[in-house]
C-alpha cells in the first residue's frame, strides 16, 4: 500500500513539473537562444549583434559574479575599449539581454520585457519623485506603466485595446475577432491576443 502511494505521488509530481515547464516556456517556444550583451539599436538586437558583450563592460575589481543588469544600475555606464575605461550615455543604449531577460531603455531607465515576441510587452517602472522630508520610496510606491513594442518597427505603444488593434492590422482574422469583442472583453483578452499574434507571426531573430 505504501509503495503504491509513493508511486502515485511520484507520478503526480512528475505531471505537475511537466505542466510548469510547459507554462514557463510556451511564450518563448518560437524564440531561439539569444546573445547576452548591450544593444545600441533595435536592429542590433533583431540581428543578434550586440554592440558590447559582457566582456566589454567595465566591472570593479573584486566582483565575483557580474551581471549586465547590475552594470546598468550604476550612475554612469562604463565600457572597456582599447584597454581603456570609457563612458557611454545611458540614453544612447536601446537595451540589453541578460540571464534570459530583455530590458529596453526609455527615459534613462531600463524596463523588463515580460513577454518577448513580435509584439513584446513590458512595464515602464519609475521611482516616484520624493518631496523633502517624505519617507524613503519603496518598490511598492513606484509608478508602473504597461507598454508594448513592435519589434519589426521599433515603435512603442501604450498597453490598451486601441493600440493593439493597430498592431493587429497585419492579421485580418485576429483583428476581426478582436473587434467583435465588447469593450470589457477586449481589455480582458488583450494578453491572449498578443500571444496568438506572436505564435502566428514568430519574431525572426538571426
């Protein structure tokens, strides 16, 4: 009886793990392994030719584990060129890819892409400006603005049904289906339609 219970438990957890793995990877099933590095333009990212690899980025001595994300949070961004430390302007960077995540730069901040595809979703996150003598700003008090980017054109859009209808123009079937929904349904189904579009029109990276 105990052996049977252990067997059923093992089978149960096997299927749970499989389901979680499929859920984790389903959004990126059409996207190959990407190169880590810093990209100065959208074209560099799409063509997978980073302007700077992790080895090109300046790191202080004594750092055992270096990440591009940690590098991006510094007040000044430094690279090593011709064995010399040089500064690059934060606003000149389009984005970077690090540890399986894409970050894009807007208004001097790097914002994480939450769904990578032809239509990519991201959240603009800005720390709130603190007035004198106000409490320290925490993560919970940051301004968060959902957005979309068309990686074919590089154009940014607000995350709303009107913008999505513009992005769906190249797929008449999805566009007509989305238009047939009422306003409440459109807001609720936006994420699903972005996923469908990305599956039908995979992002071509080479």
